[in-house]
C-alpha cells in the first residue's frame, strides 16, 4: 500500500512497531498487576530478562528514555504503566519528549487555548 | 421496541479519577471541566435512561497485542474495573444488559461486522469515569460496552466506525423491550501523549468536529485515520467513539449542552449531550 | 508480486494425530484416508510453495468465550502447538511469515473486515494436522494462520467468509514478494458431534459442495448458517474454511486430486487440491 | 430477529446457551492443562466449586450425562476436553447421545456411505 507522508514528531504504532516492540509492551502490560510492579522494582534486570527485552529496549528502560522506548517499539498506552511505576504523569512524559521543562510544557498546553478559530 | 433517548460524549483521562477520589471538582484547575456536566445530569435525571451502550477504547487493561480486536462487544452479566497500573481507585462493578448485548451481536454479525464477543471483560477508566461523571452517585443504568481499537494500527476507518454506530443503533431500535437507551462515547478530543509532537492540540478542528456532530454527522468520515492523527494527535483519534455514538443516534438531534476546555492533563477535554428528536 | 499457486482443503480430526503417531497410515481403517494425500504431495514437491495461508477454526485451545473473535489473523514469528486436553502428541512450532501477516491485516482493515490481530497464538490440530498430512516430513513453508469462529453463534455467513477469502487473495496477490503461496482450508465435511443427531452425515451435499468449488465457487454462499447446520451438521459448518480458501484462489482452477471417505471418527473426510490457472 | 425452524436433535450454541453455559465451558477450557486435569480427577467437587458450576451443570458432570451437559449450556468443542479426561472418543459420545451401542453407532456411520447421490 502507498504510505502517506510521515507526521513530524509522531510514530505510528503499526505492524512494524508492534512486531519490534512486542516484548517491551508485554512487560509493560504486566504492570497492571501490583505484584508485578513490585517484582520489577525489586529486580529490574531480572524482570526484563524474564520478558526477553531486546538490548535497545532494556537500555531505554534503564535510562527512563521515553523517545528511546518509542523507537524500540513501545506503545504509549502500555508505556504509561511503566511511567506510573516511576510516579510520572503524562505531563512529565510530554516534557521529557519535547525537551521542555514541565512548567513550559504545561504553559504550552494552556496556550493551545488561544488558537484562532477559522 | 426500545427507544434511543440520545447520545453523550466526553473525553476521558485517568487523572479525572484521582480528582474525583480527592474531591477536587471545585478547584480552579478542575471546575471548568466538572461544571460542564451539571446541565447534563439534570437532563439525565429528567429522561431517566435504563441502559447505556458505551463506545470506548481499552488502554491495555482487557486487551493485549496477543488478541487485539478491531471491535469488541461485551456480553457479560457484570463488568469489573481493575488496577491499570497507576493505582487509581477502582470503581464498583457495572451490571450488564445481557439480552441487549446478544441482540446487538446478532445484528452486527448479520450486517457483516466481524466483532469479537466478550463474555468476561475488564473495563478501564475510559469506560468507568464517564459513567461516574454523568452519574456521580450510584450508576443507575445497565450497560453494553463496545470497544474500538485505537492502540494498534491499522485502526478501523472513521467511515467504518460511523457505520458500526449506525448498525448498533438499528439493533437498539429493534430490541424487543420498553427500556430507554442512552448511547455514550468516550475519548478524545485532540491530544498526543507520545513523541516530539507530545502536547499537540487542535482547537479549531475539535470545535468544527463538535459542531458537525449536531448537523452534519458524517463530516468526519471524509478523513482517513492518517489524516485524523495528523489533525488531532495520536490519541485524538479516540474521537472515533464520538462518531460511532452519533451513528447510533439516528436523525436529528437537539443540543442539550456542550463543553470544551483546554487542558485536562494533555488533553482538549470536550463534552456533548445530544437529545434524539427521531 | 507473490503468486497464488492453488488451494488445498482437507478435513481435520484429532484422531489423525494419533494415527500418525502410531504409524497406522496403512491400516484398513486409515488407508483410504491417507492415500488421498499421495498425489497432492507429488504436486507440492513439484510446485514447491514457500508460504501457506491457512484458514482453520480453533477448537478451544487459543480462544475462549471471554474474547471470541469472528475472524483472527496471526502475526506471530512462531506458532506453537499445545496440549488440547487429550494428550495427542504436539508438533514442532511453525514459522510465521510476519511481513505477509501485516500486509494481509492492512488490506483486510482497508476492506472493512474487522479482524482480531494475534501476535501470539497457539495453533490446534485443525492447523497442525493438515500441514502434517500435506508435508509428512518437516514443514517447508512459513505460515499465516487465519481463524474463523465456528464455536459460538452467530457465525459469520458463508457469503462473508467467501468475501474474506477474496480479500485475503487480493492481499497475497499484491504482496511485494517473489514467493509462491498456497492457500489451505481445514475443517468439515459433514459431521455432527453433539445432540441426538450426532453421527449425521450428508454425502450428497458434500459431493455437490466439492464439485461446486471447482466450477461454481459461490454456490454455497446461497445458504444461511442455519441451513448449513441443517444440511451438514453442527461441525459440518467448518466447510466455511473451504469456501474462504476458494475465495482466495481467484478465477479458474484445475482439479489436481480429490478424495472423499466415510467415516473418519464421526466425520465425512474430504480432501481437494486445486491448482490456480489464473 | 425471526428464529428459523429448530433442527431436530440439534442445539445451536447461541448467546442463550453461551450465557447459560459459561462456567461449565470455562472449566472444560481449563482442561487444556494437564495439571488442571489432574486437579479435577483428584477432587471433582472442589474443582467444580472453584468454577462455580450451576447445580444442573455439576449434576451432569457427576453423571457423565452428555445430553445434560449440552442442555446446561455446554459447548461440544469444550466438552470434548472433559470427554478426554474420561478416555472417551467422539464415537463413545455419539453412542451415548443417540442411545445406541458404540458398535451400532459405528455401523450407522459406515452406512452413511450408502446414501444415494442425486
Ligand atoms: Fe484515552
Ligand atoms: Fe473441527
């Protein structure tokens, strides 16, 4: 199929990403369970090994590197559960990905209100 | 036959659950959001629907990539909420309207919708919080959940979701019951959580979309999923739930109330209540 | 572009697995069944397909009623067989053709088939035994499983399954690859395991159906699911897999070989190999 | 929807049956696992209680009553796994449901071959 123009700053979670990210997303899906979250916190490396994360996935988990997790096939709906373990909200994630301070990121959101209506 | 009383649509965000649990509805950050529901609660108290058919998208609580349905219809006697990973308080179970579930399932398969049927189903914040927003006390309606995939691409097209809604509406209208049914759609409006474009919000599009649902409900079906992601963000595509809801409420509608507020979390939070005039 | 070399269809019965494991292929009970595959193996040795797209129905190994898809498409790198409850020997894993899986999934969603996508999937005797029958040594093809619900009614109509097959065929034909693809369908023919009508077999219908697949492939789409159950038994509806297979092999076909033998277990066992002339 | 004519001796596993039979079918689905089969054999009553079988379902399991299991919402694809535990094949089931001896049931299958082709 003809691929449409990429959207800047946006990764579409399609088959290629889903295949690449399966192990990572499966681990994050397991974090729905409080026991699993505790097990991860107790032994991050052992927990990642159990889900057979790829090297780039494990490295991005270690570095809490959100863009790295996306590049390694992570899906934000599952990654949000990992962020929950770290006590991060979606604005923390937004700041981390855009390279802004959280304060600036929130200010940008508020400014969205000023968009001119055609 | 059952009667469709109208359609309700709202954004959903996990943080709403925290705000309700902590009683923050009157705080400056939350008040413009929560106040939007007050006129709708009055309308609901007046109309008193018996059943809610809820279009929502699962966020990785009930479905994983091992078995990811495009469309899933619940047929369970009870739907439980559960821990989604952030420890927001779980809400009490919801009672299923099992006979309507199967009537909808029969109709959808007859109309060539290749749904997945769920006799057991955990429902996440996208299902539970809107019901809590519309009915802050105990939930008075029985429910039929209809889940649309927004996690893994390819997603069903806007046109397909609208057609799904229409078919669900036909099923409700042909249900042999004297009950009143309200259709609910939860998700959107424009927002993007992931990538360098995180924080993207498109107010002009959102307002145009909300307006179209009143008078020109098929307007958004002109867009491909890729165009919708471009215009509304990776999670903005959750507006598919709104489109399916409007598809299920056929014909002319009266706007009971609408609200639009930026931001709640990273989201342009919209709300609409449309009364069926058919 | 990839090339569809033809379609193979066969009954599946767990007992076949036991017969293979015990080496009973030459016994009087089994010989008329197993001998039917000999000319097809010759044809396969000659044509040498690289990939098999397999329409089959799960018998309660991978899917349960909590999440029962109408149509499910595998997108896994590997498909494992597992214990189905009777302790028949499990077969080694099958290698997925992941790029074709996603190409098929993209095409099906674009064509408004509301499939469930499975990146992890156990495959049961309905998938494994036919591959073992066609290739008794190591399986030389990579695979894409497509599962059609025959467990829980409402089932997709014969017409819908045929259309699914056609859309899968379009996807294969537009796959950017020089590989040769064979389409396989497993299930049926007439049999009924449950109820006072257990043991029901309809030889005239089976033979007419097999004949129709060569020259008049849409013939069986005239029947409702209820009519198919009446004519072929509660498990005879598994012939939907044959119909989808024929849908995927477009245009004229040459009959390589067919076989029909009553009974294997409670089943009228049919087999067809059709070479694509398109 | 208008219901078509019932087919004699045949129960369609539709929504009504599926809702009625959920607990029974879930128990039978669990028999894919050899450990679960052993647990059932070791304590049938306890195992049934764990899956909250209805009284008619439990009674039909106790009596190995195939038609009773179907009437209680059982689906044959799952019930086959229960039959496997008992060492019964589909011809045993066929004989039990039709009230024939297994010998007669098999003979009936063979006779199906003599059907006149129109
Ligand atoms: Fe959401
Ligand atoms: Fe079968």
